[in-house]
């Protein structure tokens, strides 16, 4: 058995190829960026959440691992990608020698990271869900030519800044967004992301925290 870390995953050509292929597929069908940039941000945020809340170093690392791998199933199909991502991650982590108990924790988190399809039953899953839903930013938009007709591209492009903050003393997890309302109105954000925000609130509650959302310095949740 081996102590597998995010660093090991990034050094694996096979893992990197899976991430690249998943993002290439989504690019071809017109989705926002879900590649290494997104994976690294989610990995960092998921680890940060558990670290700030004083979980063990290993639980922090498992959340970061889940964050890096959570979207690789998109190389198979966008539909049900949490399940295919979990199964692909299982194979990769077993090849690297990760202990079965840790593999199962990562797989469970990945398989439950999509709102409306999964349940939060441990801290790794909660951290992954919160981190994934916090990555709303214009750098994820591949082209501007569909902004007028694609609400997802428009809302992401309008988001010029996204910051996820963890206050361990007050047990508050806060997502702060800056949205250019000349591009997209705040109401459009809620039109497509309300279910994500509700899922994030449930994940925060599992961690015994309150979830808060600020958009343009106004608290909305």
C-alpha cells in the first residue's frame, strides 16, 4: 500500500491524460472548462475547507485528491459523469497502491458531488461539493460568441471574481462573487445555480457550518 497524494497524481501521465481527454470532450460539445484548471482549483478549495476546520492532514489530502479527479468521467459521457468519474478514479487510485478504505472515501465523494444526484454522508464529500460549486468564473468560458444565447456561458463570463472563505471560529463558509451586471443580472445566476447553492448549504450544515453567499457585497444567503 502507498500513501498517495495530489502530487503523485499530477506526476502520473495517465491521470493527466484522463483529465485532458475529459475536458476535450466537453469542449467539443460546448461546455465550459472542466480540465486541469478547474480540477486544481477544486482540489485546493476542498483541501482548504477541511484544513481550516481542523480535520486531519490525511482527510485534507483525500478531499484534495477527490477534487482533482472529480470530473474525469466526462471523457465517457457528460450524463451520469459523477458515477463514471468515481469508477475511473477507483481504478487509477488502486493502480497507485492507495489503501482500499481511502479509495472508497474518494470514490464516494466523487460519486456524490453533483447536486440533485448525490448525498453528503462524510466530510470529504461535503468539502468536494462546496469546492466544486464555488468555481464560477469567466476564465471557464471558452468563447464569447455564445454569450447572448447561452446563459451558462453568460453567467460564468460575468463572474469576475470568486472567493471561498472559511471562518472556523464562527463556523461560516462564505462564497463571495463579483458579477458584472452589464453582462448578466444577478437573477440569472440564481436561475441556473439555485440548486447548487442549496446543495452547498446542506454540505456546509453537514460540516456544522453555516453557508453564506455574497454577490457584489450584498448577502443573498
